[in-house]
C-alpha cells in the first residue's frame, strides 16, 4: 500500500497552525515580560484601587 501525498488542505492547516502558535507564543512572552517588570518594581503585592495605593496616590498629589 503506497502512501498518498498530503492534500492541499493539510498544507493550509499547517500554515494556519504555525501562525497561531507564533501568536500565542508572542502573547505568552508579553505577559511574562510585564509580570517580570511588575515584580521587579515591587508593584506585584498591591492590587489597583486598594487602600494602600489610593492613599499613596492622593498624598503625593499637590496636597
């Protein structure tokens, strides 16, 4: 039994899957990079809108 050549549909799917994989990998790299920057700046422990971040922001603004 001989092997059949790949159908044209398989080539298109492969290209689409490769493109999607590259986009997902780029998204993961961006999220990882943003997380590393937040951790290094020490902003990871504070949630936006909490009492600590609100009081620090209002004290620093021309008060």
